[in-house]
């Protein structure tokens, strides 16, 4: 699983500046809707902008967190190197499980936000 997330992270790492720009755009739209900007008089952009902001932050964190993963064990490694490698990989497995749970939560939240907005 962490190898698959690593491949996705390497693809997304090329688009990090665009992800940050889109996240900033979503944040500014949310902020403008909440403050009472006259251009954003109604709240029609609030929920899609919040979904955009959350997804861009999620993709940016994926591109940052899983960009460098440790390789598999090598036969000539010392016991200390093997334990360190196993601990780093175990930490990444926990982070991957948390990331997938967070992605599912953002997916459900996006569905609910967009359902309320467009129905």
C-alpha cells in the first residue's frame, strides 16, 4: 500500500505549486463567503470552495508525506538498521491507514456538501 501511495506521490509532486494555488483559491473563496464580500453575496460558492480546499490540502499532503519511503530490507543489514527500517515502514503504514480514513471522510463530506449545494 505504501508503495502505491509512493507512486501517486511522485506523480503529484510535479503539481505541488498548482495544488497550493488551488488550495489558496478555495480558502479565499471560503473566507470571502464568510466575511460577507459583496461579490460573493450568496453562499453558493461556500461549500464547493470548502470541498476544493480540503481536496487540495489532502493531495498536497499525499505528495509530501509519501514521497520518500524506505526500501525493503537487504540481507547484509545489521540488526539496528533492520529495526530502524521496520519502525519507519510501520510508521508509514499507520500514516497510510490514517490517510485512507481521512480520504474516505473527505469524500463523504464532499458528497454531503455538494448534495446540499446542488439539490
